[in-house]
C-alpha cells in the first residue's frame, strides 16, 4: 500500500497518486489501473467541472438541513438521481451543470 498523509476515511486527494487533486483526473484506463495497483484501497473521485456536473453538499453539522429546506421552499424539491450519503450524516446530490452558468 502506498503511504499517504491522509486521515483515515477522508474525502480528499490522495497526495501520492494525484498530488494536484481534480487537476490530475484521468480517463486513461492505464493510468487508472496503475492507481489501483499502487493503492487498491484508494477512493474514487471525479472532476466535477470537467464532467459538466455540480454537487450539492448537505452537511447537517453546518446547518445543511436548514439551508436545504430554505432552498426547496423557494425552488421546489431538489431531486437528483445521483446522490450519496456522507460520513457526517449528510448527503451529496449531483446535478448536470448549466453550461451557460446562468442557472
């Protein structure tokens, strides 16, 4: 296993594999295979911007549930078919970004 300065179970770039975080993202199958050869326990991340996506991070420890309630009261339910529960009891909801940046 590759040594890394990460805290256990953290959601941050793997410094030895992708020292520049999302800027080191790759779709090259050989590169990805090498990453998981070097560290089979590495997490999977993606470059939201390069993927044309945005993520809503609902963090209850920082008022996320209240903020979500306010957003949904104003705009309606913010439903995403792609979501993930977080270690902090929150949620990430992923949406396709508006390419014009206006919405």
